C-alpha cells in the first residue's frame, strides 16, 4: 500500500476520533447544563415557597381588606409585614420582600428601576392609560370637586367642563351661597392636593410634573415661586396670587385655608357652599343626607386641548422579586369578581375595565382616569413627601402664608 493511501486512511481515522470527542463533550455539556437548570429550578421552587409581602402607608382597614385576598396555602410560607410610616430604607425593602402594597408615589417611583415587570395578562385587564409595567394600580381614590346640585341648577345648569367655566360658576354662586368654594385647608395634605390640582388645571400635566420634580429636588419655596412650570410656563406664584384674591372677590370663606373637616360638613349640610374640594375616601365619611345634595366631578382643565390626567391616588402593588407565587397572588387581585369585591369593601374605584364599581361615584372615577391620556396621578403628598410628612407640612405652611 502506498504512503499516500495510508496517510488518507489515518486522516479519516483522526477526523472520526475528533468528531467523536466533540460529540461526547457536547453531550456532557448538555447533561451538565440540564443538571444545572434542574438544580436551579429546584432551588427557585424552594425559594418561591416563601412569599414575603410588605404594606406601607395604607390604613389598617385597607391592609386588612388586601390581606383577605391573599390565600393561605399549606405549601406556601406567607410572611406579611405592615411597615411603619416615615423614613423607609428602600434598599433593604428590595432585599427583604417579594411584593409591596402601597400608594403609588415617591416610594414606588424610587423603586421602579429595580422592580420586576408586571405580567402582561394582569395589565390587559385595565384601561391603557392606567397600565404601568412596574407599578400596577389596584384601586383609585380621587381629589374631587363636589358641587351643590341646587346651586348648579340655579346658575350654570351644568357642571363646569373647563377651568374658566369653574371660575364662572364660583362668580355666579356668590348670590346663592355664603361661600362658593371651600375645603378643609387646615389639613396639609388636602391643601397641597388642592394647589396641585389648580396647577394641573391651569398648566396641564407637564406643569404638574414640573412642580413635582422641583419639590423632589428640594428647591426652596422662594425660588420655586417663579420657576416656569411645564409647556405652559405658568408659575406657582401666579396660582397662589389667584387664590389670594378669592376671599376679597367673595369666592370663598376668608379663612378657607384654616378650615376643618367639621366646618366643611356643617357648611355643606346647611347649603352654605357652592362647591367643595375633598378626597373620595373622605367623601365617604360625610353623612348621606348631606353628601346626597352634591355631585362629584373632576377639577377641569383650562381647555379641551390641555394634556391632562386626574389626581387620583392609587393603591398599587410592585413585584420586588421574580417569585412565581407572588405573581400568582397578584393576578388574583385583577379578576372581575375580585375587583368588584375590593371596590365594595373600600368604596374606592376599581381599575378592572368591566368590574362592577361600588357606586356611580366610583364608576365615574374609573371612567375619568381611563379617558385622560395621563391617567391617574398621585397628589403632591404622595408624589413628593411619602416618606417625609414634615416636608409636606412646611410646604403647606408656606402656602398659607402666601394666600392669607
């Protein structure tokens, strides 16, 4: 046999050997990968058997209602903690819990980048304007204007759909009632929410978001007053100077900014008011014989072309880990029947597109939030001072000093 033929045979033999070795290595890698995947899957399954849930900034009533929707299962270890309000270590929160229930605001905004995405099947159940991949709303409160129906019928005849129309209503109501406008201005959160609502009404959502960013950045009040806000470039000073003129023009009580909730209920009961500003959750605590005389509506924008959202604080949930059981539990909050039950128990607005709401007021809030491009927005307290109540108190104090 020639050397040439022998060389060819040896070459073929070597190629087969190399191929065999490569095949064996690939098989071993596949087996190793499979083992690693199996081990990893088993490890994750064990980890997922413990679901750690935190509640922050929610009333005891709301916490209890939410906890009732989380099933107690034999094979799952549930750890649920109600965290104290105030300064909260968000880094430790991320490491310690799988789920967080709280109001959407400064806390959820800060955690957003490090949180897990909400499953798309959950988001599909709610209106497009309310969808957020990192922080999903469950129930909506609302910063509302409650109009005296009799006064509306005797003046504008319809609820104002624009901010100029709102001012026109106040002017017409002067001849009908003692105080066309009122709110419990002694309450820091209500006062700041009202001012925030006016900023958005006059300047749109871009102005409102600009105000939030300035406050988050710690801009001093005096410097903030003349900052141009949003696309409309309005200023906080212009809004507060407008408010300052209201008592002299007969549009509100001279000391509205120090008004108490009891004052509001007394005035509303005796038909002394044309319209008042409040939260839906507080609306629920006004006696029926009084609140039945009032019609709830949004703070209207300056024009129909203004990019707008409604200030509707949202009880929300974030996924802080990839725990599969946490995702399963969260999905249970978004069935049609669960949303209906939650709305009836809290008297807040559901977010599920088809769920029955507690009443027409709650149904209206969902509709308004769904129909606004910017959806539901947190009030200033939640957006800026959720972990710093003293900051809200200081801002409210500065507002009172400006408008008195």
